[in-house]
C-alpha cells in the first residue's frame, strides 16, 4: 500500500531573497561575522554563547 503525503513547504521560504537589494545587507553580514568572532574569542562562558 502506498500513501501519498503532500510535501510541506518550508515557512521560511516566503522571505527568501527579501534582502537581495538592501544596500546595508553586506554591512550587516560583516557585523554578524565580527560579533561571532568576538563571541568565540571570549570562550564558552561569554554571555549568549551556547556550547
């Protein structure tokens, strides 16, 4: 017996490409990378860091 299950769409996909033409997008990515680097350099006990 075969049961066809409808493929569920990922709810996040409706926002895909939302920032494609945002002039501040690259700057935001640089800020995220900087904050991640700073958080990682402080070690696992830094605020907000999940091990």
